[in-house]
C-alpha cells in the first residue's frame, strides 16, 4: 500500500485512532466456512499503524464493507460500522 499510495497523512488525532481500533477489535469475519460476502473487495483506503518495530496495515473496501488486516491475512465485515468508518476516513483527510 505504501508504494502505490496517492497521498499520506499522519494521524494526529488519537480519538480517531482509538475509534478505528475499536471497530477492528469487534469486527466479525467476512469469510468463513458458514458464510461469505458476495463481493470482491476493491481497497480504496489504507491505514498503517506503527508501534515500536511492529507494523499493522488495514485495508478498507467501502464498496464491500470489508477491511483486511494485511499482516494476518484477516478479513473483517463492517456493514454496521460503514458510515462511522467513512466519517473517520473523511476526518483524517481534513
């Protein structure tokens, strides 16, 4: 994501970071043996968290309401939180 990004913004508002992390922590799996979303994600936004030597990359597909935690190859559904994520991403871009 970093090599193809169109722009980068450092997030300084800690509340935005906390709100995004809450959504990731309570997310439900988008794909499992029992169910899967009928949509192929096209990732339009990414957030990279760095702490110490660790990096976590979260890719957002607003069209499918799926986020992917890149390093864990984990896909989470965020249908219920879609508008909240859209607002947070817009807040970052201000």
